[in-house]
């Protein structure tokens, strides 16, 4: 567990799947003086099992190693020996060979800290994007949406914008689920029976929330500039536009946890692992945001 020079904040960094690009981008990020000055770092990664897995390949050993690193980081937070966690990418398939119910960092951390409501907020200097459902098959998205979880996401987004980014009265835009936001019920009724009731309830609480809007035009400049955050109904609806617009400086912030956790907005990139081609920019931004907010 190498550490940086002493600073007022301590950030635990997990290297993620050791067969992916995580170890490389962590090494590159921590080599930068601008990053070294931000905090004291504890880097968590498996070295003893190096011969047991192959770079760029999914394996039981690599999955177990990445989960072990995450558990160590969680223990540091619980023992108040770290102020924040930054996680490099893991492979859910690899971890699934060891932990059958692993759905992602977000869900795992929520369970470990007994938190019922968490969300993924993708952060840029101007726009924040949150998704209501996360790692859900497209065929099941509608059944996973209801007025309660949409309302809960709105209220958590509102509170997080105020707490972390100091918006006094943030403006939040909401995507519809269906094309053209349902066209008044002619292309699906999710907007009428799930989304609009959640918006109405949030407005009664004094939250500035608008929509639902057709998702295919909400992210164009003249529309997205009206809002401090946009809430999408599902993973690709929100992530395709923000990754297209803001990658590689996009950062994933888990909102709802009792501590700061950030991550780069990309995966393990097995196809380039071990080739010294990985771009550490998103991880650097994740470290900067963790240091800023913790």
C-alpha cells in the first residue's frame, strides 16, 4: 500500500481489475505533481496474484483481486483512515465469478454502508447528469421505473447539487422515457403515469424541475444550458450524450453515500491493457473532484 506525501486529506485509490488499464492509469495519474499535491493517497491493488491472471483477460483471480481492493478501501473509510475513495474500473463479469450478486461499485458500496438511495451523477464543470435506473437490461427499463424512484432521484440530485456544488436553487431537466416524451400517451404512457406525477410532487416541495422533455434534443446546447443537471431514465439515454460531449474529462460521482466516491467514466479497456496507451485524464479528474469535495 504505497502512500503519497502527507496531506490534510487521505484518498484511497483502488486499481480496479489488475488485468485492465486500472494499474496503468493510477500510475500515470499519481506521477503528476498537480495530483500529488491534492491529498495523501493510499493505493490498493493486488500484486501477489500477478502470475495468476493474464493482462487483458477476464479471470476469477483478477475479479477476486479487484473486489478485495475495494473491501480494503471500504474498511479504511469505516475506520476513518480515509476521507474518500476513487475507484479504477472493474470487470463485473470477472467479479461475478467470485461474487454472484455484484452489480457494480455503486450498489456494492450502498449495501456495505446500509444506504437505501444512491445514484450515479456524471460531473462536468457545467452540467451534471444523473440516471434513474443503472445496470438494467433495456427490455426491463420500464418495469424498473416508477414515480417513487424517479421522485427519489430528483430529490437526491437536488440535495447533492446544493451540498456539493453550492447551487442555491438548482434547475433540473427531466428526460422522458419514450420517443418524443410519449407524445401525450400515443407512444407509451410512462411519462403520464410515472414521470409527471414524480415531477409534480417534487415541484410541491419547491424543487425547480422541468419536463419531461424528448431526450433526443435535451442535450443540444440551447437546451442543456438551461439546466444545472439533467436526469435521464436509463443508462445509455444519459451516458451516450454526456460521454460524447465531455469525455475524457467526465467523472462519475456516487451521490447518497456518507463519504465521497468518484471514478473515471470508462471501463477496463482490456483491448489496450498493458500497452501503455491508456488515457489517465478521467481518473485525474476523478481524483481532483474527490479532493475538492471530501
